[in-house]
C-alpha cells in the first residue's frame, strides 16, 4: 500500500462538565427591565403566580458569561470528529452537507416564521415543500409526499398509521393484524409495526443474502396488513424477487412499504411505484444532503404513497392550484397527526437545495460513483489479512455498501471490531459502522464510501485498516488499548446499564459518584 | 455534447478517476456493477428533473422563493400555540451550526466526545430545571413525548386507559391518539378527556375523580395549559391519580420554570414537554422538540423509548467520558421487542438548548419568567379594555391567554385578516377547535414584546373592531 498515513491527534481540552463551571452572579443573557407602566398596571411577578405554583429553590444551573459558554461549546465541537476526517458510515447514505443550504436555511425567511401564519405569508415555505414533493414523486413514481415525520423511523411509523387507517376504512383492521418484514430491514420497521399494534413476522435471510420466496409465501395470509422492507439491504444485497414479493402480498390484500434508506444503490435506477409498492420513505437528512447530526436530527422522513392511500395521510398536505399554495386540512380519512405542524421546514429546504444542485444527472452519477467506490474499496479491503466478506456465495458485485467480517482477525489475534473502531479514530478516521442488531455476521463492519469522498480518501481508509490489521497480527495491544490519539481514552462501559452506576444527569452523578 | 464538468460535491466525478477505479476492479463499465438489479426492474427512461443549478443560480433561485415568506421580524407576532417566539441568543445559532457535530454520524465515545458531552449537559441542565435525575435524549415533539410517556405508563402498570385534559393543543392530542392506537388494535389505549372549568380554565376535579379508576394507566395534564392557564391544582390531581394507582404525567413549557414550580414538586411521576423555547427558532414549525424525564428509578428507566447518555469513567484514572446507557432495551437493540421505537430526532436542538440554559443560568430563567408574566398580563389588561373584547381567563396564566370577540360581531378570521393589513399576526384562531369558547383567539406574549408593541396591538385591535 503506497498511501502514507498522516499523523493525527484530536484536540484534548479536558473540558469540565458545564455544571462545574461558572461563578455566582455571572450572566450570559440579560433582559430589559419591565416598563414602569406595566409594573404599575399588573403588580408584582409573585402576585401573578398562584401560591402553590411558585418556584422554590432556583435551578442549580451554571452562572457564566456569554464567551465562557460559547467557547466551552466550541471546544466541545472540536472534540467531535464527524466529517472532519473520513467518515464512511454504512446504512446512512451520507452526503455532503452543502454550506449554501445551511446559509439559506438560517435566513429569517425560514427561522423567524410561524407555522400558523396566514397562508399568504407562507407562500415561500409552501413552495419549497411542494417543490420537494414534486421531485420525490419523480424519483419514486408515488403520487403524494408528506414531511411530518421527524426521521426515517418516524416515516416507518407513519406507514403503519396509514396502513391502519386504510384497513380500518375497509373494515379489515381487526383481521389484518400482522406486518411482515425481514431481519435485514432496518429495526425501525419491526419496532414501529409493533408499537402501532401489529404482530411482527420477521423473515430470515438465506445463503444468497435475502429471504426465500417460500418463506414469504408461508407468512402471507388474510391476516397480512403490510410488508415493510428495504432493498437493497444494508449489506448491498438486492432482492431480485421483490416484484413477486409485492404481487404475493397484494394478492393477499396487504400493502407494501419500501424503506429507501439505502437509496444510493437504487437512486434513478428503479422507482418504488413501478415495482408495485404502495408507499415508500426517503430520509431528507443524510440521503438528500441535510445533516445527520449524530443519532441525530432535526431530520425528516419523507413519506410518499399512491393516490389510493393518499386520503389516509396525516394532515395537512401542501396543495397547489397553479397559482397559490395552501395547506389542505380537510382530509376526513386522515390517520391523524404523526408530529405537530407540517415538518422540519429547514431540513426540507436543505434537501430541496441539494436536489436542485444535483439535478437528475448528478443524482444518477452519485449513484454510479457510490457503487463504483464500494466495489473499488472491496478489492482493497479483501486483500487485508483477517477481513472477509459476508455471504461468499452471493458473488455479484454489491451495490453501495458491503458487509465484511473481522471474525477471522478476532480468532487469530483477539482483536475485535470494537477495538478496530477505536483504533481507526487514532488516524482521524470516523469509526466504521458495524451492523444493526442482531449481528448475523460475526464481528461485522460496513463502510459506505458514497459519492462525496475522493479516491485518495478511500485509499487512506483502506490503508488505515491495513495498518490496524498489521498491528493486530504483530502487537495487538496497540489496538486493544486504543484510542491513543483521541480527546479522551476508551470508555469503561461495563457498568453503564447498572442502576447503581448509570448517571444520565449531573445530579444523578453527584449522588452515585461514590459508587464508581 | 458538452464537456463533462466535475460536480463540486463529488470528488470522484472526474472521468479519469472513475476509469482508474474501474481498471482496478477489472470491469468495463459501472453498469456491470448494477447486475444484481434485474433489467425488468430498471427504469426505462432518465429521471426528469429541472436542470442542475450551480451555487450562484441556486442562491438566486432560493432567494426568489424565500422572499415570498413574511417573517416575525417584519410583522408583530402574537402567535404561539405550540411554536413560540422567544429571544434566541446568537451564540446558540453559532454553536449549532458547527460542522463538526452537524456532520457527525455517531462515532465512539472517544472520537465524538464533545458532542456526547454536550448532550449530557442538555440532560443535566434540563434535570436541574425539572428537579429530576433521569432525562432521556430528545424526542421529536411535545406530542411525541406525551405519547411515549403514556405508553410507558401502560407498560408500568398494565392498564389501558389514559385521562387527558380537554384543554390541550388539538395537534398534540391528535399525535397522542395515534400513539394510543385505534380501537381495533388489541393494545389500544382508551383516551378519556377531562373537562375544564369554563370559569377558570382549570381541570374539573369532579370530572377527573369520576373518570379515574382501576383501568387508568395515567393522568396527563399540562401547566401552563394550552389555553395558557397555570394549572395550580397539581397536588390534588396527583393525589386523585395516585390513589387510583395511576401514573401522573405532566407536560410543561420549561421556560416557565424560573418562576413556576417544577412538576415533581406537586407529584409528577413523568414530565414531558417541549424545548423549542430554549434557544430554538420557530423555523416554520420545524423547531419543535420534546423531552421525557422522571425520577431515576428502574421502574421508569426501563420503559423509556429514548436513548440515554451516561457519564462514565475512562481507562485513564480520573478521566470521564459519555456513552450510551440502556441501549439494549431500545428498538435498535431489540427491534419489535424494544420500547416503542427510537431513531432520528432533534439532537442538534438539544445542543442549542444546552447553550441556552447555560447562558440563562438560574437568574436568567427567573428574570425571563417575570418579564413574560408581567408583559402578558399587561397585554391582557389592555385588550380587555377594548369594547366588545373579553379575556376569558383573566388571571393565573403564563404567556398565553384566550381573547374572546363574540360581542364585536367579527369572526377571528376577519379580525386576523385586518390585523395582517396593519402588520400584525393576530392570535391563533380557536373557533373551530374549541367551539365552546366562541369567537376566540389564543394570544402569546413573550419577552420579545415591549410595552409599545402591546399598545400597538391594542390600538390596532380597537381600530379593526370599530370598522
């Protein structure tokens, strides 16, 4: 490997928890004194609060000046690797978060707008929402999108709520109490189906990386409410029988929901509606260029469906009569609200801006590049000692990501995937993603190169893993005790699920501190 | 055919680089890499979108659209009702926009240490406002938080009814009803609405007593209520609920907690609410956020759907970091067997909230609460003096109050249209959702309003009504 690895060290600020900072009497914000006329007219603050409802002891918040707070948080931001290094995080379809999008979304025309303003004063915001709706319709073949869901999981939940309303309208909801999903579909599909009150049937995958048609046939019945599935899955495996799946579920009277979280491998190549799906979901954060921000958000799960399902969507829906945009609240068959108001408008704006900056050709090229980059990386990664690929029988090129395993490395050196994740960050590389639970592949890892990073970055990533492998086979302690160049050392997480030790607030920590 | 130009967002969009990678793999074309997708699945035509815009064009295009919005900087705004106009310190915006955590994925506790610490500081500071030791990472909205809390209660005590105050945001109630599932579902939770006293806006305790029973999983009420009233019967409500073995869930606007008692002090078991007032702009409704908090007891901790972040020691003596706690019980850990579901929420807003709370400090919260109380009451007084205008619950409110226009002969919609012509966004029209209140609007006054603003509103209303 010819790539030379850069020396790296994260900033070490040893920043105290903010609850330990400050000095009595310092202020970060002050408010203007209430006018004398006002005071005279209404009397004292105390008199305006019912006796039983007056606050006793003041909250024990830090007392700090504005710059102290600002620089504390800027130091913390510096101790967050994010995309400052190379971040190839699987299953997220990560994109560049363009600065022009941020600049536009932070303008007062978005930030200082109230959602209940007269529609005449919201025409710009409504046009953006409608514009995004139009773009997603073209990308999916669906007839109507809404943006109320505050993330991908929330969009899966929206699909469950729409599924309930649809079957209820036909008097079949009590009978249709099962939702079918697959073990390789995101956990949120199974979880939201259960939380919506359905029984969940999870199909397991076979040697070729996806569940068999026979297993679906055995699961489908007159109790089937819906199928919730992704394709490709987060191993880059595409189920070529998906059309037949949809046909079988429809034949039984169920609906079909397509989770497009892994969109890069399919973007501009296929359309959910043409495969027969009734509904689908896109993540506007991540997939459409708005930031992920950790676990994360603010986010939007854009949910789209066929004209047949549209009456059951959460209200309101943005409508356009050719001249004026409006909010259509008059939807008597609506499943009800998923979240207050009509969506995270700044996120929709960022996604709209990304889509307009890419255009259809740019999106097609992004899909091409991400699949090319994944296969390019695969060649380099499989040459590294201790790295294997999942489902060796499935020999076709994977799409935008590949599931690998470090099981061989673990058996031969004792170094596991968590050790490797920690060690990667010593080179300024964002720790790679392993896999959703349960781990079907032992010691899994799943890089997704996407279209943002250049070949040099991909080569560096491969070189870092090769370096770590070399360390694992020569001096595993370096890896097992990593990180060595990070803001802090490795967390001792053994007690974090123990009620005697967990401390989710500073108050709790002060109480339990002697336990550690 | 124009020459291919590399896209600024895609480093590998240079044709020579693509060729280099293809050569390395040993395939002739990118198309071959898509062989998993059957030909009959493929779209037969190119996607049809408007041509791509470069940054200059994109900026111009977006500005032309955005200019069609009117803002609360241009208009004097009295809308609240779930999205409130409070002062947002500029430092909150600067911190939230930092690319380091804005672009972060998840990382390890060591590599994303700063962001995890900021989240812990969000939970810790909110815990101080609430006097509660257990605070989850943020949920998507107040309604989502209330819905999850109600489901937590049903898991705790195995019951299937919830008593909810009738004076609630209809949007929030609709969200909650979805969490309670339709009647056809076996796990359906029956919602029983509790009346409010038409004279005071406070909960009708008799109705509550008659409703709460052996099936009641939880009683849910809010203070201040949707109609603005400070519910001061919290201790009685909690006693009624607890006597029946039900959990007490209280919704709260945390910006009130410098002057109002924390709900745990009058008996709350689980507290939920919004954090939008704490340093987050209204964002067209995209500023909404939620939280769930409780006492630090396993009975509650094991029912949260949220992720938790805990402080913990590192391998270096004396050093601390922050990592996920109780991950396994979440939907990430257990899929359909986990607690409800979690996923993307409003985690950057939690960082804005952390900055806000640290800048405010104990005195800031006390001061802002006082300013809001006095200005809001002054506004109510001014409006109540206008002939035909009545403030429905004239005392005991925080920042919002109901204004009734029945005897003016004008509808709220009419009045608001005319106010708009005068550069004012009037209060939220309640006519459809609360028919018992007549032609009423919910007005919101905060620390951003000055005496002069309130007098301008009163003069405008007087003029509009006289027309």
